[in-house]
C-alpha cells in the first residue's frame, strides 16, 4: 500500500492524499490551495493524482480547502463516487456553487488587468462542473460500515469540526492483507457549541493521517467566548462604535449567532442591531436549521423553548448588495458578521475599509489567519494595511478570540490519540494540515503513542506501508 501527499503537506491548505493498493486508487479530500493568487492558481489547475484513474474520493467535510477542487477533478476526468455524510453533501453543493461564482469573478477581474493581446484567464471550473460533480456524491450515515468493493469498506465517525464533518475509518485489503487506515480530516474540539464532540475510535489502526493545525497551543474554553463577545459589544456601545466580525460563512458564523441567541434568551444581550451580511451564510444557516437533530444535547434541550437557535430579536440577515452598502453609512453602534473569515474577499472587506480608520470601531478575529492574508496583517496589528490597492491607517481596535476555533488543540489531540493508542494501537502516523511548528508539536504528542516515528510528509512525497 502506498500513500502520496498532494496537498496540506507542510501547509494548512489544499487537503489531498492518495492511497493506492494493488487494486484501488482512493483520494482523501480534494481541496483548494489558498494563498497568493498566482501561486494558488498554479497549484489548483494541475492535478498530480491522475484523476481519470481514481476509483473514489472520500470527502471529510465541506470546507473549501478540503472540497474546493472537486469540480476541477471532475473536469480533469474523474468519474467515480464521492463518499461523504449527507450534511457534507448539502453543504458542499452550496460551497462549490459559491466557489464557481468567485472563480468567474476573479477571471473577469484578471482579464481587465491583462495587457492587450494576452490570452484570457479562464475560471478553473464553472457551474456545470459543480452540478456534475455534486451528482457523484454518495451520502453515508455516521457509524455504519459501507462496502465500496470486496476489498474496501469505510465507516464515518463524528469529527466535531463543522456540520457533517467526519473521521474516516477505512479497511482495505492489499495483496491479501487487510490494513486499517484512519483519516481525521479536520479533528474538532470538545465542548464546541452546536456540534457533538469528536468520536473516539476503539479499533486502532495501521495508518493514521492526522491534521495538526493547532497542535502547539491550547484554546481557551469556547464558552468563555460568549462572555468575551458580550464584553466587546458593551464596550462598543459605550463609545458608539461598530463591531466587525469577519467570520467564515460555514461554522463560525453559526457559532457566533448561536452565542448571541443564547445571550438574547438570557436577557443579557444589549439592544444593538446585529447583521449577518453574507448571502452564503444565509444559505448555510438554512442547512444548519435542517440538521438540528444532529446537533449536541445542549441544542436539543434549548429547542424545547426556542425552535430557532439562529434567530433572535434584533438580528437581520442581509440579502441585497444595496442593504450591505447601506451599513457603511449607518450611524450608531451595531454588529456586522460578514465573510470571509480571513478578510480576503467578500462583503467584509468593504466593511473593514470603512471601519479601520476609527479607534471607536472593533474588529473581532475569530479564526485561523493564514500567512499573507489581510486577516493575518490585522491580527499582527500592522500600522498600515492595504485594502483595494490603497494603504490605510489602522486605528481600529483588534480583538482575537481563538476560543471559537473548530480545530482540536494540544489537549484534544492528546485525549484522542491516547484513546486510539490504548484501544488497538497506532502503527504509522502521518501529520498533515499544519504549519511546521504545529506539525512538529503533534509529532511529539504521537511519538510515544505509535509503533513508528511519526512522519511529517512533504508535497508529492510517497510512502510504502508494509
């Protein structure tokens, strides 16, 4: 059996890992590389996994860095099934439609900047590619074995990362020998709002592929973030300022709205207008509403008195671009939650441009900010930032709330790895989806838990599993 790492190897983006046996070629995830425009496009438009000869894709969840290049894979010749949970299939369809729209807009933007005579820049894929690849998705419930073929079966477990996210347990026969492979996807946290905790696996494995995004730190408790949000809102009201919350449309927006809904139900949320300004967030929140039965026990208890954990008095979901623009001229304090989470695109960039020049305003960063993004520059509190090709003075207050991260931290990894090690053991471990420091920290956590020294693979590096 051979493993080759074509993405999220030494970086936190572009998840794509190829498993090959004597009979099968299976791809774990097919995500977009994100970062510098030219570099990301160069990586995303070329596949190294031979798409036409893949037997299947196993999709861990619907974040774009895990699912975003599936239409490109289809366009390159892939025609096999894509196995995922039902919620992931529903969310991925929305995310990929949005991605196709962004790709078309980017191509139009780049075309306007090209010199005369330069060939046009084409989108990596379009709406038709999205529709075609969505038809390949085959939903599988959590906890049930599904036989892909006589030599391969898989089972999904709750990963606790976002709605529908799954840990994959794969049993595959290679040269008459069965091996168990576990792929964490993005492992979630214990105690996150809305979601059930990551499932513990009792079988052990021959091969573990694990993410490592926050393996070198410990998050503050998620519950503390509700109090922090309340503090920030009260301080903004006192100075008549705006609160801008760049939030990923998938997961983080719903978490923030859920906390504010709780504060409203408890009578502690001050009277302040709250706006969710993201068409994508509106669509995804409808999916979250549809899958409330799959959420944690706290949500189930609250549903007795509150049928909608994503709506409260004073909350408005913005629909039109005109309504979004009007927020920039709105007087008095208010809160706007808007995508994207790393401040690289979407309506939030316009809100930031209008907000960062005043010390009365607050920017609340609630997720991982990749290198070279506007979000990272805000997090570093650089005195000047470039937005829409203009250098602007950074006067707004910046708050960083890492307690809402949907990724496991060092304590979560220790808990999860320890259980797996004690219940069947870990053979060989491969550490992906992390910057060098965090990947190395996870390697240290795993060192005494597995039979072989953990490996941090590099891009396109292959390993034979004996």
